[in-house]
């Protein structure tokens, strides 16, 4: 589904050379390493938010890194789900409205009953979907971020440093939630983190 070949990227005089890897549907890959080693940069490359200086990113049998930016945008919207370290929601929309909008951007339509069913499978209470972001706790918003990322059944789920500021209990809850999400959608999961606590949850690891 996704593989990289000789990826390099540079910020000014600082250059990153990333190892090659390959993942398939259902795989769970941890990209680990200390701060400053390029973990988030690699995730941005995989998401098509930036382009490599050289090398190739092959996604769904096409050279993703060689596509035009609008083509990458369309693929990212339709076939990827992203959960960032700093969660961003639209404060004036309910969670249900935001989740349904994500599906619309992906070219799909989901009614409220479908969203409720998916939410319940991820241990999210249906009444929480009608709340605004500022009415939820940090842990509840994180669950909503995962739900929003998978509602359109993406092929690839990309997660950035989501456990860094969580205690052990909430870290376990997050990983169990992501495992459920992967099982629900048969997506591949790429999780970028320096948090060693989450290693047991992954079948593959790339260290930078």
C-alpha cells in the first residue's frame, strides 16, 4: 500500500535522509526517534503536505510524491485520516457536523445513524456528538479526533505524537482506540512518536 525509496528532505542547511519501509493494509508502524530527528517531517511527507528533495513515496501503486499539490490534496482528503498532536476543531460546529463534513470532503455521505454506530464502536457516547469542542475534555476531544479521521474509511491513518502528553492510563486508552479504528477500517496505521511506552502496540518499527 505504502512504501518509500531513498527519501531526502532539507530545511535550509539541515538535511534528513529517511530509511526505506513498506506497509500493507492492517499494518501498524511506529516511527520513533528523539526530538529533531525528522519524525514529524516524515509524516508530513507521507501526507503529501510537503514534497521530498529526492526519492519516491509510493501510495496505492502511484508515485505520490511526484503528483501535483492539488492531486495530493485530493488523495489525502479521500484516502487518508490524520490525527495531529495539537487537535484543531471548528469551535462553532458540533462534533457531529464536523465529522459529517469530513466525509463530504472525501466524497462520501454518512448520516447521523452511521456516525453514532461508529462512535459507539469506539466507546464514544452518542450525546457527545452534539456538543461543541469546548464542552468536551481533552480525552474526549482526542477520541473525536480519531473518529473524525476514520469516518470516511481511509486507507492510511497518520498519527503525530498523540501520546506525548498523556499519562499511562490515557495512553493505553488511546492505543486501544486506535487499534479498534484500524480493525474497523482495515487501514494501515503510521504513528510518529518518541514515547517508548507505546512500542508493544506495534508490529513494525522504524527508528530515525
